C-alpha cells in the first residue's frame, strides 16, 4: 500500500508542470507550455510528423466552438494531454487535447463598463504546477486550479475604471507569474508586475513610465508621466542564463498628439530587460523616441544565441511595428542592426547609437498626414517565428499607408486619451499583407508569400520545415468580408503546400502539440478552435 | 422555461405595477426629448468641427457624407435623432456597432453634436421641384429599373435605391443621373477578367481575396473565378450606368429627381 502511495506521489510529481520543465521545453515537444512555445519566443516546434511531404493530407480532427462573439486572440497551451485556453473576454476552458471536449470552464463575471480600446479580448493563459493563470479585462490576475477551474486567488492588478485591463497571456518565471497591462489609449501609467504564484502577493513592479527623480524621467515634462501610457500587453521572453525578462512596451499617451508630452517619453515604444528577481531595469532600447503614430513595441522578443559578425553573441531579434527588423545585444541592449522589412517613409537611418533619424513632416496634422506604415504598423502584436533549421526569422507583414490626424486630447479618467482617430484603411489604397522570411544576420528578405488583404495572425514553424500562417484581414473596399485561409508554406522557400478556408476572423497565432502519437496543428478562426492532424 | 408568473402573489403584482410605472417614468427621463444642446454658438460649432475632423471623420467622412460609418448629412440617425439620443450615443458609443465612445467630456460632445447638426442642412430636407409620380413612370420606362431595385421590384446589377432619398442630397441624385462616374460606390466597381483560355467576364466585383475573385455577372449570376487562371484582370472604378445627359428633358430630369427623393426611409418614432 505504501509503495502504491509513493508511486502515486511520484506520478503526481512527474505529471506536474514544474518551473524547471518550463526551462527545458525542448525536451517535451508534445506539449506547448508557454505563450510562444518556449521562453525564447521562437514559436517553433520540434515536432515533424506533419512535414513538407505529409502536410497536404491534414484534416480537421476536432473543432471547439466558443459561445462568444468577441474576437479570439488566444494561443492555447497543452500540458500532457490537457489543453488550457482563454475565451474572450476573460474566461478559461480546459479541454481534452485529443477530442476537444471540455473538462471545465471558468466564467468571469465582469462589470458592465469595461475600458478596452480594441475589443474585450484575451491572448492566453499561463500554466504551472496545478495552477492556471489568467489576466482579466477588469484588470485582475486570477489563479485557477488546473483540475477544476476553482479560483485559488484573485488579485486586483490595477484600477479598471481608469482604463487598465489585462489582455495578454501571463508568463511563469521561477515561482512568479509575470503580467503586463493594456490601456495605452486611456492614459494609464504602464507597468510590468511579478506575483508570487502560490499566494498572489506582488513581488515587484516596474513602472514603464518613470516618476520624477527616477532614471528616464528627464524624457518627460510636467505631469505628462502620470498619464504617459507605456502598456505591456504582449507576453515577453525570459533568458534564464542572464536571469533577464525581456518585454516590449507600448505607445505613449496620448497616441497621436504629442504636444502635451515633449521629450523622448521613455520607456514607451521600448524593449526593456529586467532582472527577474528584482524587476530592476538592466537595459533598454527605444525603437521610436517621442512616438506620435502609435507604433507600440508590443512584439514577442526572439532570443537567439547566434553569431554576430563572426563572433558568438547573445542576441534579440525584434520586428517592430514601425517597419524595421532589429538585432540587439541581449546583455547590454546595444543596437546592432535596423533594417526595413516593409515600406516605410518615416526613418532616414540610424545614428551609431541606434537612434532613428526622423524624416521631416511626418507628424500627424489637423488636415491629416500620409505615412507608411499606417497606424496598425508594418507588423503588430501577432507572433513572429524563428527556425533553427533554416536560420530564418519569419513574420507577418503589412504593406500599408495611413492618414494620421491630430486633434484635441484631454485626460478624463476612464475616457480615451488619444488625440484623434486616424484613417487606417484608405479606401483607394487598402494595402496588403505577406509572410516574409528574413535572414536575421542582415535583415534581407529571403522570400515572401503575398496576400490580397492584411492579415491579423502570426506564424508558427516546425521541425517538419513547414510554416503555418493565415490571412484573416478585412477585405478592401469596405466590403466587410474577410478572407480566412489557414495555410502551410515550405519554410525554406515560401512555396504554398496546403490551405483551407476556415471562414472566420483569424486574429491569433497557430500552435502545435502531440497527443496519442498524433501531431496536432491548431488555429483559432471565427468562434472556433480548429485542430488538424494527419488521417 | 419555468414560468415564474405562476407563483406571483397579488402583493407581488402590485409591486410589479409600481415598478413598471417607475420604470416608464425613468425611461421617459432617459429619453427626455426636452433635453436640449446647451452648446450651439458659432464658437461651439467651430470647436465641434475641430473634434469632428480629428475623431469622427475617419468613419463618417470629412463632410459627413459617410463611409465606414453612416451618412450624417440627412439629419436622421438610426439610433435616435434627438439631442438626448445623440448625447448618449456619442458619449457611450453604440453597442453592437463600430461606433466607439469614451472620448470627451459632455460639453465637448455637445459641441460635436452642434457641428453635426450643421451637416444635416446639406441633406435633402426640402422636397425638390418636379413631379414624383411622373418621375416614377420615367424610372420604369427609361431603363432605370433594369438595374436598380426599388422596394422589391427591379434589377440588381446597380445600387438598391429603395431609400435613396434618405441617403443622398438632391444635388447628388441629379448629378448621379447626368454623370454616373462622378460618384461611384466602390461596391459597384466592375471586374474585367479574361481567362487564360480566352473567356472574358465582366461584372460587379463582389469580393477579392488572395486566390479568387467573386463577381455578379449579368448572364451567369454569382461566380467565383480562380486568379491563377487569369490572363487579364482589371478593376474598373467607373460606373456601368450610361449617362442620361441629353437623353432627358430638364422637366423629366426634375421629375426623376423628385421620384428618387420621395424614396425616404420611414422615420423612427422617438
């Protein structure tokens, strides 16, 4: 009897997803344990059952339909046969990863008024041990029991009535759960938080907008820092060797009228690297000083130990909304490369320190200023991917210009604090999208897969040398119709290998896992989670 | 569904009646038609215009002509035309639509409303000269109905004109008859396609994606054609409608415009 108990205990210990297991995600490619599949932010899987030869035989294995109408932006996680995913606005479901049948659902009751700029969305959960974590649109962080969905703790992260919300997937680092906030269109003062995953007590907070007297505060004037924006709504990466959390910071507030906030406005539009134990800033790189175009740096950092000019170096690859692919030194934040990956008309180059040189007459104006890229950028929050097999960096890119207007901006708590509503889709020039593969050593394009419309979803690569991506943008000419193809490309040359029309908005990222010996490819579309496998 | 009313006592019914009366009273307050815009001076209108241009024009057009959002030049609003309804909808946004809220203080929103009211005077409030009945007969006899649907009758290769009087000012109606290419609704752009095998197709471009073009073809109806088979593909941003310049007497033109103007959307009772 005692040995049976020990065996059970051993099994339980094995079955638990420990923080140590999260560090070694390569050892368990059948699982997908963090938002980007690993701490490195690669969105790359070592599974290869679905490969260039077999991918055209993919069939729908199951569909899970959410009883919701909001846009799905979630990346599901899979741990040992159980899938955990968020449903908009702030619900969580656990499913059998083999059949798509739900085990339990956590439904969050929300206040009537929610202050979100762009939909009551959620990008995913975090899992560790027997816990599942979700950030909610009413700005709470909630820990649930992974077996039942029971609430273990529920802590307020910020005041929702002042425009804070949580939409990004949390990230587990050691014994902490890390979460960012949204609210850059509501004049929040942004931050990144770490909570004790057992108790929900806050360990540290890094304010992305420094208060007077703190380093970086000289880049603000007056009281503008109080409502300076700098949200952190996309999950970052973790470098365990250097114990660094690397995260992206969003736009300064108000978005399109910078008159009230002269200065560079640190750390808006920046990559920040924080000591994981203390939350202290180790380095930063600001992609756009004094941004007036809403070009958030809320992208997934891609961490690669690679060669730089013949020498091994710890690097960060970053495709930013403003249209440039960057390579930064991961130890110091030093700027190594900035190369346009899409059409842009705002940047005339970089100084030796990596500060962008702005072209003249690019600011928003009352009558409107045309500029490439448009407000939604040349890429956005959806994930890029890096494949160690091809050595290429992949991303979803937009070729588009926008009309930037400038108007009044007055801070009223809970109201939008933005300065205008720019024109995103120009009727005569709606723009188009592409999947692009870049050589990260140079930023040069290796291939592209063009699309008629501008997609809203990221990419996944696998050891089968396949890239999964999708269309899913709005069709031009105000037709209010979408194209919604989910497709597979050859990761080496971009050749299309397979596609299916899923018929609904795709504003998420593909992921993959394996259950009962079958590799599953997952893509949310419309209200459904679609899982594909070979017959 | 379990019927709760079966268990309701008389006292409950009395309470319910009071509740209904109270709800009606408060609802009347909410819909208060007597609520009037307190900010209507020239300066208010100018301030409202500035906000309108930076925050509203993207969807409703620089002159309120509409685009992604509805036309604001008619003075009739789908979700209520009273000052109270406009204040609520501009302040809070409109649930289930792309209309956002939460931008400005009430004073500033009143200024925007004051400006939006000035846009409506450019609309079609005044009936045009001309005889609508005669215009209706011309509409049937001069080929208009071959392409245009009016309340269930007519063709479908041109825009549905069932409520065109609420959607376009008189001058635009007149101009559209004489110069169809002056203002072409992109929803009626023409796809001009020749397949690799030489087969030509020309029709209303309904949709285009990465792989296919969909069109409404005058003879073949709804078609989906694969782009990989195209030899030629041009989107004609001009109208398929012939100009009636010189084909109608001035009096006939006025009658036709009067008929089109008479096609008004029924107003909501507020």
